[in-house]
């Protein structure tokens, strides 16, 4: 006869304590993350300008969105931005992490210097780069002084405006991802490198066959966070373009267009539909990254 064992009282007490400590975080998550996300899905089916009564329109907002050239311009800008910034910041972060993982003089100072941009205010750094990329700014002055060439109008020229924001984003995020790679590098057992060196592997072979595979969890985290951040980029484009997405919509991203739909044009349903579309893009990119990098390491 089988006897069912009841859960010990001490285990129930631990469970209650765990629920008690996680409850504030769960409440905040529901109120400020899951709740607004669900409400955005709800609003995508309505026509509303924040003043009049909401009217159910079904999929009309999505139909209007998909036939709007400005929306596809924003999608193109966001995809190009993510496709350039994410791999570039990942590679730069890995290079600096490998260098600063060595026994170098003033190693801590260099780590701090490279990490500092990632904790600086995005608004402040954007304003600083506005001055640097100004037609009469620091960058063009540097080009004129060294090479005697007149640089372009980085912010005012549609050919260069998005590239200027890319440089700003890479500069401000690579330091954070460098720290993540550093943590991954320091978790790799040193005896693996020593054994490979005894077997005759050179530095590049040790990096390619030991460092890169064992950094897969850190790389997965960095790629996913980089994709989410770049596809949702808003603040830097807003400040650099003055909220217009100009010149000629060259810096209009999906997130910036959502802001314009809701607060500039008063089309809340259209902005919510664009939010749903952005969610789908981020979800698909994350699933693809998980399929590519999320596999367990095979020894």
C-alpha cells in the first residue's frame, strides 16, 4: 500500500517566504511590463486619439500600417541599425575583454575607462555627439587639421545621419558588453589553456577552440540584449533628430515612429499596432538567436 507523504512544514514555510520576497518584483513586473504590453495589444484594435471615444476597428490599424511607406522606412532603418551595431559592438567588446583580461599595467583603470560610457546618461552623450558631429564640430575639425579635408554634415545629411547614431550607440554600449565577456573569460578554467599549450596549440587555436565555444552563454546574452536594444532604439534618434526622425526620415526608427504616432499625430491605435509589430520582430530575432547560440556546448 502506497503512503503519500505530505510536504514538511519547514518546506511550506520556505515556500511562503520565497513567495513573500518575490511578490514585490512580480507586482512591479505586472504593473509596468506585462500589463502595458497586454494593453498595447488591446489598443491595437481601436481608433483613439486620447480625446474622443474609442472605436473598435479590428485589423484596420495593421492594414493601414502595412501600406504606409513611412512605416517601412522605419523598419528598414531599424533593421540596418541592428544589423550593423549589434555585431560591431559584440566584436569590439570581445576584443577589449580579451585584451583587458591580460596582466597589463593599470588594467583596472582601463576597464573603468571603457565601461564608463555605458553608465553615462544617454541624453548627455547624445548631446555631446551632437556637438562632435556638427558640421563645424570636433570631428570635422579633426579631419580638416590632419587630412585637410572638409567633412560632411553628419547630422544634416541623410546619407550619414543614421551612421552617426550607430557610432554613438556602439561607443556607449560596448563597455557594458565588455564586462559581460570579462566575466565569461574569468570563468574559463586555466588548465584548459595549459593543456592545449602542452599539446602544441598556438594562441589563435586556443582562442578559437577554447575561448569562443566556452563564451557561448555570454555571447548568447550579449547578442540577444544587443538585438533588443538596437531594434528598440529611441532616445538617441529622438535627441539627434530633434524628435523628427530627419533629415528625410533617415533616422526614423520603429520606436521613434511609435512615439510620433501617439504623441505627435494622436493615433494611439496605429502606434499600438506598430508596437505589436516591433514585438513580433524582437520575438522572432530572439528565437532565431536562441536556435543559433542557445544550444548546449558539446565537448
